[in-house]
C-alpha cells in the first residue's frame, strides 16, 4: 500500500524508457518543453544576479526544479487555476504570468502579485501550505458552477507537516474536488532533510489516508511530470476527484539568497546531480538522441536572454512604488481610520504641521 | 565577596544566543525547538553552535509546523521541561495562535495550578530589512490583549540577554519578541554568564523634563534620534524603553508623566487597539498621571493597513520626522 515506484519516461541519459508515451511526444511538444526550461533557468539565474547586485530584494531560486515546474504548467489548460508558492515562478511564467510583474514581486512591489488580465494565478503563498485550501476552494467553486476548469496547487516537502496540508487533502477528498496537489519534494525544507521532516518513505503515500490517488514521479523528467499532471487533470475534469502528485527533484541553490546551504548539506552532491539528473541537460540529450535537436535551439538562449533583459529594463524603469498601494486597497472603501492616517502621512510628507 | 564580572561588546543576536547557552548549561530541563534551529543554527544564527554543544536531544530541528512546535512545547512544559520554541518569523506564528490562545495561556487556570506552562516563544519581528511578504509583522497587540501570556521586547544586547534568562525562568508562558532590525545594529557591553533583567520593569534611557516618550524594540533608535534632534531646539525629552509590554511598568510611566505632563507613544504595530491605546487608557486610569497632563497624549504608530511589501515599508514605519513632529507639537502646546 505504501509502495510508490517513481515514474520515469526519459532517463538521466536522455533515453526513452516508457514506450507508451512515444506517439504523444511530438516534436512541437518536446521542443516547447525544452525551451521553457531553458527560459526558466536563465530567468532564475538572472534574478540571483540581480539580487547580488542589490537590484531586487531577497530572491528564492528554483534552479534544478525546472522539469517539475515547466512540465506541470504545460499540462494545464490555460483557463485553469494555479496556486504557486514563492518558489514557483518557473511554473507561473510558463503558465503565462508577466515576466515584468514577477520581477517586480521580488523587488517588493504589489504589482508583482497581479497576474495578466484573465489569468487565474493566485499570488505566491508565503505561509506554508495555506494555499492548498485556497486551491481546493477555487476548484470547488468551479465544480459548483458546473465548469470543467480545475486547479493545481504547488507546495514543498516541508508543507506536508502543516495542518493545512491535511485539511486541504481531506476537503478535496470529501467533496471530490477537481484539484491537483502538486508536491515538489526537493529534499530539504530550508535545512531540514525530508528524512527528518517525515517518517513516511514517500509523500505520495500520504494520499492513502484520504483514499485519493497518489503518484510519485521523477521530478527532473519533464515528460514524466507532464503526463502525470495531464492524466490527473483529465481525471479531475471528468469529475473523478483530486490527485496527489509527488515530483522528486532537487534544488541546486540556497533556500533563498539569504541562506547558506553549506551549513547543512554536502554541496558536492549538486555537481553529481548536474551530471546525472539535470532536467535541462537530460532533455537536451533526449532531443539529440532522437533527432529533435536543431541548431536554432542553440540560438534560443540568446533570444531568451534578450527577452529577460527587456523585462528587467521594464521593471527598472517603473516609477517608484505608489503610496496609494499602501492605503487604498485594504477595503473597497477605506474606513475613516485609514483615510485619517493617509491624510496625516501626506501632511507630514508635505512638511505641514 | 563579589568577583568582578567580565563584560564584552556583543550584538543583540549574540546576546540571545548567550542567554540560551547560559540556561541550557545551568538547567538540564531547558530545550530549544524550532524550524532550522539545529544543524543550521537558525535562519538568523540565533542558535549557532548550540546543536554542536548540546546535541540533537536538546536542540531540536522540528518538522515544519508552527502549531506542532507550540502544541508539543505545551506538553513538554507541562511535564517537566522548559521549552524555548523558536518561531522563525513573528509573521509565521499564526498557525500556532490556536495553541497559544486556547491552551498555553489557560492551563494554569484550568487546573488551578496543578499543571503549568513555563515556556518561552521567541520570534523575530518588525519591518525595515527589505524582507519578503509576511516576514515583517508587528502583531504584539494580539498577544498583549490575550490573557495569560507575558510579552517582552528588548531593544539592546544587555536587556536581550537578561530578559531572555528571566523569561526562561518565568513560571508562565512568555512571548519574547526580537527586533530583527537591531539583531546586528551595534554592539553593547554585556556581562558573561548569568544575570537577569526583571520582566515588568521599563527603563529610562534618556532623562528629561519636558515630554515623556514611551516606546520599545526596533523603534528605540528612531525615538532617540528624534529626541536628540529636538534637544537642539531646547526640548528635553524623557525617553522610556518599556521592555515588557504585558504587564506594563505602571509606576515608571506614572512618575514620568507626572514630571512632564506631556506624552508621546511610539510603536510600529498597527494603531487601532495597539499598545498606545492601552497606555493612554492606563494613564487615564492613574488619576495623578491623568491630572498632570498638560496636552492630549500623542501617538506615532504603524498604519491600520497590513505591513506592506518592502518597496513601501519606509512609508509604513514611524519615522524620525514623524516623532519629531509630535515633539514639536507638544512643546508648543
């Protein structure tokens, strides 16, 4: 009952190891997956550099988790709901979030949490596991409204220790809500390894308690992630309820740019994983091995870098943060204490006493 | 015979580490629990070196679950241990709110003293360090409002160590809020080893006769700078560091107000039902202080809006200018 073998479609050497998906791996799809992962990685590295240069605030890197984030986001329908954490901008940008706004988020700006018009992307959850319930509620609303839209919610291994994780799974199970619980098990909740976080061997097995399907997938294999999420999505759309997916992955970098991972883990493991299990490298090997590689893909990095630089310029040419964002969005109509305090702020700023 | 106590200059966060180290050494029932407090030494390094010194049975990396940390600490405290529970950021305490408000604060009363909860909850609080969302809250008033828990906020290394030791030795739950902006803001003389600063006692950090300014924690440097600026105008402010928010030091507040007759209260927490509201009521309730007032009590506080993302946090926080403005207002009143 607790045996959850890890699903894999492409192995570390780029070899197709599950023939069932052969026909669905169209050249368009595999090239798209590769490009989105390259883009996400370049974006992530750019953000780490911007933080080091003091051009944005504390940043949360996701390098190493591109297959999990890109594969899951591509498997969703564009009108579905997405509930990310603070480490999932690789998923939100793949799903159509504004690059400039994601950058603004890390620059401490409210605009950063606003998705493009029509995109159903919630602001990143900063508290741990709280978003599982929001996703469950939003998907419940779709079910009540009779649509076939569904929700996907992202969370890490540490989140499974919070009460909200269990409450989210239970609600979704009781009311058979069309939501996908997408866990990225990257091995560490800041410094605490998964082996210390839980005594269970897998996260997928936690689905058993809620009589829910649990799936364990190689989170560095973009194809395996993509099809696991796609199948869970189709199931949810058919009204057959929620799924818990555990994508086993690894973050190469720090928890945030304020963290020093050498305090708690052997950093040489990163290099080994880059060689044997890197999500982007593996896909490149696959594309070359099966004849999907095309020289224009080499030039794609330049193209992506230019797009990212344009977004950085746009972010940096924004005027200073608007003070109305502090006062005018707490309520639809500000009650007198906020109006008074706002007036007082402007009076003092104006040098009037 | 008294031996000379050695002192050194250390930071506020080093003082906190020393307080825990001192008590872990003196009292085998003291435990430290929290997220990343062990191997990692805490995200701010508050527990640095303690895991190596005391081992994983006493410096405990817990699962990522604030309600779990506080709830199990209650059980440990009821059954012979003195847990120091670290909540990584004050803004992460809310999942544990239920455990604090329904259990930690009530067990002594519910069992007429048979069971007690001698635990300390440590949490870094406050804005001004460009931290991500939810990392900068200053919700101390939620806890001063709550019966059954003491609330302590140091503003300098000496007080931080002495107050934390007093909190660990206190027989009841203590919420110990650490101004993260001041963690490494400067070094102060701190004695080695064991000493206590009493809970419930405020301190006059600058004497004056014209205006009483009451504040605490990360606002103290702001208040002192504003007071110094006003000093050049010939206005002598008396600056008081409250240090404990529940119970307040009624006597010191009273005697200072009677001396000056003018009061400003400064805190970065939200205004409505914040500490300033309670202190204003306390002065009202203390007849001799109330009758000595020469002007309405003034307050400079955070606004009644969520602590914003960091691009707007300086606009949110009380500034030197805002405090100075109130000093001038009262001086001319």
